[in-house]
């Protein structure tokens, strides 16, 4: 678990990634009781200190995933050519029937992948159907503790199904399908809020840097009273809020239709937007929304991989940064982006910013992307002591093998971290001064055993959810027709390549 390694450790001879320098320079790092106490050249090892010889390695702070979904681990690779709304329609099929053991297993899959690919902390919006449970969320936290990661675990909740939330969608279904989707109806909001309160009252993981939060999934999937109830619980328990806001154009159009204003403006009017608020995706926010986010000290979790795979459009990273918004990076769920690779998230974030305009002055630089995946994400998670290798920060450190092909030759360290590294150079990963990955092997989990357990769960869940798959196949033509038609309506910002004038 994310407990500090007691005693002193001296990491000697590594190159330290620094956005201010084109090429990383040698630096020793002194760690005491899991916290960095010194960074510099020629540091002396205290008596009894463990010495880690790191010549031939580049070190960087553990990457931080600002938005993902642990329940997606067992659903990886299920869909292609799915919009967000098709993914939501498929949820009972690809995520249904989970036992308590499955809830832990699916999170272990995601956490193991992140750890092996240089990610040491994550914001997990975890969904349970029909409502969150204390035991389920405890199992999720236990999975992160066993891997050795830090995390924020937020029950992802709503009181309206996708068919109730999108104006006109339920009415577009044939009568038999309208009756069938009644089975997906969620519990009353009061019951869900009570379940969240129960979990928050009994949260026992803060000492492991595994914190709780609250995640009303999508604003218009929640009645106003339910959104306000989520905000009230967050305030009462001193935890953060996280929601998907303006992820798809369907959401943006629905927001204007339902509220006469943008989704973010509506949430702000209800008092939800503040320093402890994170908006995931935010593709369809306009400048007023972005200014509001900046003024409130809120954060955006940018998920370029799933934004592209689900066809949701291009987030205006350069504009958000220019307007002063804190931006973190995320992978989203393994059922939408299919992997949990934060190096890929950095690469995609950089490239997507560069295809939106031919003027490089309007592109995000690699230093900004790297900052988003470290310090920016740390702020979104609410951590002030991770995201950098500096005195006073927790010793979450990734060691990259400079003999790996990604670093041949080694010209510009942060540029190659963003544009070349893909996780295959990761040799060691340290959390709180304790190695959780050593010589490319995860020390905290038997990955071969995990694979066997995952295959057995997959076989069982495939049979168990066959009926839900059949329902999805009947729903798919309607959802695939109705939602793009709704998204084709005019909106005052453009986020698709095909929206460009001419």
C-alpha cells in the first residue's frame, strides 16, 4: 500500500527530468521516510542509508491520472465505433453482474497497468449498479492499497438513465424497448445519497493516501436536487466533486435545451464549481465556461484518448491554459480508451492541440503537457505533495532505462517523455520511497495469477450478461441514429475537424 519506506534512501547518478532544461542533468535524490529531502549533485548518504545506483536512468515524478474508471478493467476492448451514448447504452452488458470480488479484480487490472506504465496516483470515478455500496468502494480502495498506489475514489452516481437524460431519446424507442429499458432505472436519488453518506462516514483509507470524493456522473443525468445533495455531502465530509461536463456535443446541446445555458453555467449556478471541483473532458465548454472554471479555481481533466475514440471532439487545451484553468491529464476508462497509459495520454494531448490550427503559437508545448500530467493532475486530485521530485514532496519516482530504444539517442528529455515514451522504458517505480515495480516486475501483485482470474471472470460475466448484450443490440440502431442527429444541431463552439468553416 502507499505507505512510506522507513529510513533513508539515496538515489545516485540518475538524470533528472526538468522542463526548464532541454536535456536532463545528473542529480542525486535523498529520500527520508518516503519524502524527498534533498536534490543535487554529490549528495552524501546518511549512515545506514540504502543506496540505489541509478546511472543510465532518467527519473521523473510518477505520472498522475486525473480521470479514469476502475470498473472498466474487465470491460477493456469491448467496443469500436461507439459514441459516448452507445457506450452508456452498453453499460449494463459490459459492466453488469459484478460480484464484490469482481469489483476489486477490475480495479486491480487498471491499477497494475498504471503502475507498470509509470503512473503512481489516480482519480477513479467508480460506478456500481444500481447504487454505490460501502463494501464495493472499500474493495476498490483495497485494490489500490495492495498495488501501492495513491488514489481518489469517487462513487459515480446519477438518478436518471441515459434514456431519461437525453431529451427525446426514450420517446424515440419502440414501445417494447421503452419497457425493456425500465430495467435500467436507477434507485431514487435520496437512496443513492444515503448510500454515499454511509460510505463516506466509514472511509478508512485516508492514512494510505486513498481518499474519497463524490462524482455526479453527468449534470443532466442528475436532477438539480440530486446535484445539490452530492455537493452537500462533499462539503460535509470535506471531499471533492468530479463530473463529466461537456464531454459530447449531445451533452452540450441537451444542456442548452434543458437549462437555457451551458452545463457548466448551470452547475455553477447551483454552487458546485469551486477549488475542489474537477470537470472531466470539458470539450464543449466555451470561453465563458473556461473563465468561470479559472475564476473558481476548478480543474479540468483532459482525456484525449477517449475524446478521439468516442468521437467527442477536440478539447481546446491551449485556450484553457491561456485563460488560467488548471488542466490535468487522464486516460478515462479502459472500456472507452482501452488502455491506462499516461505516456500515451501525454502524446495525444500534445498532438490534438497541434491539429486544431496551423499556427504553432496556438499549440501546447511539451512542457505544458508534462506539467498537466504531473502537477496539474496532482491539483485535480487535491494532493499538494506529489507531482514533482523536490524537497518536501513524496518520493513517487519513475526510473526509465536510457538504453531502451525510445531514448536512442537522448536529445530532449521532456519532449521525448511526451512524444516518444510509451511505457516500455519503465524499469522501476517507487511510491513513497518504496519500490512497487523493480526490473519491470510488479512486486505487489502476481500478474500471471491476475490474468487467470480475469479470464475466468470474463467467461462468467459474458454468460451472465448475455441478455443485456441482446438488449444493447436492439437499442444500438436507435441510439446510433438519434444521438448523432441531436449532435448535428447548431452549437456556438466548434470542436470537430468537420466543423471548420468551408
